[in-house]
């Protein structure tokens, strides 16, 4: 996530956005949406702009409407990236390794609530966090949307079913890298996979689109549906 495109179109953050509410989960302020009695949860790991981004919360509400308990923790701890500081400095305090450890706490908290199946979707920065979750037994399915920091070697360790939704115009995870991800996953028949590169899409298109741009909204919604279809396929309640 080194180029300026990773930070293009910053959202106007709003603590009041979304139909859900904010509560404490696993030690983090967390936006939650959907039926709290559901046994199926979806964890969203945000991009560098954090959990108050209106488009991200709108997407959480959309997934929640399908019957999931959707949680969007503030893994950035009240310090989302702002363009008045160098990204290289900001990232030192917000490494994805810490994000992974934090995410495990939230997963544990969900399981303590009696949730039996968990999927995770990560956007940009959050995609690396979700990739790490997918290497373990923490989740039943993973979705990466315009990933940052994810390396080819990461795919060798993935255990959970994984979908990768990528942009054609992306210097961070360009199509040639995404195709390498796909090749490695193809050599692992035990791991279900779905890989799609969206023509003419730019990094961040699924959550940092202009709501006034009909074509941009349509392309984002196509990715959102792909994400929901993947989660619906794999995140099923486990009865023991």
C-alpha cells in the first residue's frame, strides 16, 4: 500500500452513519448491524479510513439484512488515516499484524456469544488482516476486496474458502499479482476459491465510490453481491 491511490477518495467519516449501533466487542468499539440472535456472523476489517466510513457501514447493513450479525470493529482505535500525515508514519502504529491479533479477540468474543459460523471480509488494509484469519481455523470463509500488503506466499497458507475481488487498475495488487494468487490457490484443491478482476475498476472501488456516479455505484454493488454470494455459500451454522 505504497502508492497514493490506496488513499484516493477519502470518505467523509460519520459516527452517525448506518442503521446499526456501536457497542464494545472484544475490547473494541464496534459498529454492529443485524439480528444479535443470529448464529452466523460476518466480521468486516476496514481500510485505512476506519469503521465510520458511511459506504462501509451501508454495506454492513446490506449484509445484515441477509440475516447475518455483522460487526465492524474499530481496529484503528480512533485514529484513522488522514491525508495530513505520511502514510508510512501512520502505518507504524497500525500494522496488520496487530490487526490480526485484535481480530482474533473479536472472533473469540463472537464465539462466546454462541455464534457458530463466522465469515470475514477485508478491504485494502483489512484484507491482510482477513488473510491471516484465513490461515487459521478462526473463520469459515474469507473475502478480500482490493487487498493491500497481501503477498503471494500468503496464499500458500490459506485454509479457509477465499474469494478475491480485485481492480484492473491497481498498483498495489495489480492483476498480474492477483493471477499469481489464483495459480497458487488452484494448486490447493482442498481450498475453495473465487477470483475476479473488475474491468476499469480502481483500488478502493467497493467502499470509496462516489454515490452520485451511477456506473461506480453499479460496479461496487456487483462486487458487494459477489461477496454476499460467497459468504452465503460458506458461512453456515454448525450444530454440535
